[in-house]
C-alpha cells in the first residue's frame, strides 16, 4: 500500500518505467526497453505473472530465465528448456 497512496503506481506503469523508461534514460529507447523485432532481447522471465498475482506475492516470485542478447544466460529451477 505504501506510505502515500496517492503516489502509488500501477504494476503496468511500474514495469513500463523500469523497462522503457530505463532505456529512455540511457538514450537507447530505439533499440531496447520493449519486446519488438530488431530490439535487444534482454529480459527476465518470472515464474508468476506479475500483472495478475497479488502484490504481496511479488517478492516471493522466482526468476525462471534471464535472457541477454537473445541467449538464455540463466535458467532457474522452474525453467524448462526453451
């Protein structure tokens, strides 16, 4: 819930700011920050859908995959071979 409810962000907005917003901050929004053809394929895949699980379960989510440059560089316990 946070200390100042009027300043909270939706999960969608938080993810947008963390991904596209970070790319924008480093002047790379033309090649990263989105899943889009021609963009760098750097991403993390969680075992839960962060958009639908209760907020109190987000911190217990685990990383299934970390993908950098389109290659799997980490496969967690729950990740099946892609």
